[in-house]
C-alpha cells in the first residue's frame, strides 16, 4: 500500500511519478518486515498448543483510547464470510451493509472467553459457538457478547470452556454503515458517460478489516476464506479469488438480489481481503495461465485508456517470477481503477485496487510520459534502475528523513493504538525501506541478494516474518561463498540502519585520508543520541581520478584510509558513493571541492554523481555551491539541471531572499546559464514536441526547467506560455503538451487580461474536462492572485482580476 501524506497517498497529478507498486512486491515486504522488526526488545513468541489446563484468566481491560493485541488463545483457520451491501443504483443514502461470518478456530489454550476484533459494527442475531467439531452437534453456550469500542474488540463470554487442541466454529451476524471515507468497506460516487454512478470497494490495510467483519485482524493470524457477496443484479462483484457460482436470493421484501460465490482463497491475512462491487467494464490478457483483467469506468475502457496497463502487467509478473524463481500462486489477477481511492494502489492478493491516474494512459497525451509514470507504479524493473530510483525515491526520502525523528523499525512496545500504527505507514517505511534495501543489494551484489531473497520468500510463504528472518537468510547466503566479505554480521550492519533515527553524513579530508561520520541534522532536527551512538556501518563505493576502487567500509565514528590521501596535484581527486546506492550524504573538504570544480566541464560522470549529492543540505557553503555551477551554460543533461534547480531554487527561495541584495544577482546568474538549454527545448516545444516522445528525462524534468525560466522573468518563456495558451484559446481542440500544461496555463493567465482568465474559467466548467485538467486550471486562475508567482510583473501590470 502507499503512504498517507508522503508516499503513495498523493494527488492525481503526482500519483504516478512518486509511486512504485510492484516495486513493493520485491522491496516493500522488506520494509514492512522492518516495520515490525526486533531492534531493542525481543517480542515473546506466540504460545504453542499445550495440554488442557485451567481456564485462562479474562483478558485485562484496555486503557482508554488504546487498541490492544489479541490474546493467543485461539488461532483462526478458515472464514466463511457473507457480505450484503444494501445498495441499489440511484438510491439515496444513508447506506448500510449486513453480513454473517463463521470462523473455524483451533484452541491453543483453555479459555472461557473469545476475543476478536470488531470496530463500528453492531451484532445482528445471536452469536453462537459450535464444537468441539470432533463431537457432532456439540456447542458451547454464549452467555453474552460485549463490544469494547475503545479496544476495537468484541468479547464472547462463555458458560463453558474451549479446550486446547480442539476446533470450534464462531458464528456472528453483524451490520455496519457504508461511508464515503475510503476506509474499510466504502461507497464512492463518480460520473461515467455523463451519468452519476456509485460503486462499493474496500481498503483493509492496516487495521480496517475489523470495520467490515469481526475477525482476528492481525497479519500473523492468517487463514483461508470462502467469500460470498450479495449485491444488486446490475453490478458485478469481485474478490480475491475467481467467482465459481452466481445465483439469486430474495430479501425480506421479496426483491431479487444476485449472490456471487468465490473460490476458496489461499492462506492470507485479513488486511488482504478485498471486495469491489461495480458496473465497470474490463479488458483482459492471459500470461502464463494467469488471467489478468483491468477494470475501469466503461467510458475509459471504451476509449482504450487502460490498454497500456493490461499490456505491461503480464510481462511484469513474468519478470518477477523469473528473477525470484517463485511462481505466482493465484489463477487470476484483477486490477481495478477507482475514480476515488485513498492510496495510489493496494496490493490485495488477486484484486489490486488503484487510483485511476495510476493505471490510465490517454491516447490524446502528446508525450509518452504517462506510460512511463504507469510503468513506475506497476514495475519493479524501472524502480530498480539508477538515476530514476535515486531521483524519485532516495533523494526525496533523504530530505524527509532529516525532519522526522523516528527509526525505520519500531519495537512492539512503541506501537500502541491505531493512530500510532497508521503513522508507521509513511514515506519513511516505504521509501527509506526501499532505499536501504537497494543499498543492501548493492554491497551484496544483486546475484547474492536475489538468491537470499528467493530462499527467504520460499521459507516464509503463507506465514509471517520479521527483519531478523531476512537477515538470517542473507547471512546463510553470505556464509556459503567467499566472493563478498562483510565487516560484521548482516544483522549488525542492517540494524544500524533500521533501528536508529536519520542517516549519516560523511566528511572526507583529503590531506589525512580521514572520513568522519555524524548524524545528519538541520535546523529542524538536531542531533539525537541512542544506543547506537549515531554510528552506522557504512558501505562506501568510491572513485579516484576516474577509476573505480574496491568497496570499503566505515564502521567507526572516524577512520583513516591511507589509500584516500592525495598528492598536491590539482588532478588528484576522490568521489564517494559513486554508485549512488548509499543511504547517506557526502561532504568534501575545500581542497577536494576545488579540484572537482575543474572537472565539471569535461567529465559528465563526475557531474552526475557530484550534483546528486552536493546540494541538498547546508554542509556546502552557498559560495562553493555556486562555484560548482559556473560551467552550467554548457550542461545539456536535464537530470543534472533538475537536481540543481530543486536545490538552488526551492519553493520558498523568493520569500527567503527577496529582501536581500543578492536576490536579483542570483536570478541573473542562473538565467544566464539556463539560456542554452532553455532555447534548445523551447525549439522542440514550438516546432515538434512529439520529437521528445522517447526522452524520458525531458518528459519528467522539462516542466521544472520551463517553470524556473518563467519565474526568473525570461521574456521568451513568458511569450512561449502566452503563445501556447492563446493557441488553445483560439482552438479548444488543440492540446498544450501535457507536461508543461501547468506552467503554460499559469503564466498564460498571469500575463494575460480578463479574457485569458475567463477562458480558464470557461474550460474549468466544461463538462468534458477531466479532473487533472481541472486542477491545472484552478492553479492557473490562482496564479495572478498569488503574490510573487510572477516577480517580473509589477502589481500595476497584472490584469484586473489578478490584482
């Protein structure tokens, strides 16, 4: 799943750029393993079955506001689950659903109470307990059912005991409300072919299954599921497994409903159960016997918007099967594009759910960037590459990690309550987890990493694991070969990255050859001290005078490396973290920075590595940073320009510098160096934008370049925006190139008159405008109203609507 706020939970326009859903199939499982890892306190293992004995004491009442773990008296084996959303097309709310769940459990410890999760549900009918199942007709009388809303549990108090080693069936009827909050089982409204419609879908991660049906809602308590959904006949019902039967049933008023029954699932956690009830259409492909269907609004399917997604999904599955040597265990895979969904995507087994923007490619888009964005969401392969992964995953989370004071892995005693649990599903877990896994793969070599990962996945299929289990499998692979030698056990190395806050910054002194590490900090996050003393075990890839050197390790706060001492020659230099896989920053002394500045004009490899690492923090003085940018008039790589602009032109630069004398000088300095690359790409935009179709970096970074040029007051950029906006205004069928549409509309409106603003308003209200275009138009209409959006236009020169 994605993260709220910083990760996959993003706006429609950025959803596809920031996410990597099938990267999660390979990497997020490692990050989530770390989430529940054991760093400072070993969690007690669940009790094993034992001989019958005295009944267990009743579980203690939870503290107010807490959500407690379930006792380990019962282990769920199988669920028979029926869900009946009472929704008809066109019906007015409020909406409700009813259901029945029968849970087969094995008793691990004698008990006279059943405790399972339930939140926001009301009981429907009498609860019952059948068994022991070895005794036909046997039952245990239920004295009462108590709902504990604070603890999110239901407690069945029994008049008898459940005996260890026996199996029982818990029978509970329930009902709940269908809200439009995008959590649990929810209802959402949308428009398709000009008609208002509704659908029902689910989002169970991390602890929302308990809002849909009473269950043992913890990942380790896996079971198989038989699911049956009762729904309006005009809808189709989807779940994790293929449908095996469709029948009819009458309600209490004699009205007909459709009953869709699904095949028995594989053993899985409750948070992966999934349901969609809709009137969507689909396209389908088959890959190695796995039927793949992409479901979406009928209009979107008819127009071919999901064809690209269905064509790439199968090859991605095959790639993952081949590289991991693990077969996909399900007979079908449905991917559903929801008009409104709280995550970029959710990896439910057999029924993956996405935001529309994550799956749809509009044939009318001028650029293929949308395809690249979709591939970033559904593909591990792109996510594992060098510049793309570093720019979109590592760099952003390094910035965020300097602000957030929490480790990647948390001990169980720190995870208390549903709020703190949700806070762990953030960008630190996803992107930092992926980043340190990428670093791990780098120093192990991909061959050993995949070998260990394959072993790990095969052993823990259909069960649970923590980070130590992964480290154990990696250690086994390392011990079985002598090609890669590590300075410490794998667990010791990786715990230094998962169990302490933040990340290190390395400072290299060329004269002494000494590297010093310290925790990176900024004005918002001063250094913290914990049991690791701000010391990481750091793999360092490095280069001397253009030649790669053997990997070395820094496992102390400071260490001398004689091989890194340099001569007095201006051409003797060193670069650290040259493969960009290290999750740390690098700071050089003035001697090395001066020598590196001489190389920038001639060595593009040096430029890429240096600019990727140098500009995101305050360890490099602004004078030094600008010294390194003198050559930029000859820089023709958009990736490097993007790094420079992101770090020298942050969003708050104008408010920070506008009252300083250096402000106009900085703008003049940068604009002079931007002119060559700006004119190069402006020529393509004016004459043949389609020529950029296969240039991924142009599609991703061109808007930043154009927006900065306009912000700096480059008249040609303002004219270009006005030209393209006027062309659209004169012919609404014309489409401004997608990736620069936001900037063009902003400056086209800000530099125009009332008629430009009124046209944006007219198009915003156009019935055929898609939501993404609506966001762009709203932004454009606000541009002239936002003080400082266009510093080149004095207030008296702005059109009347923008003053």
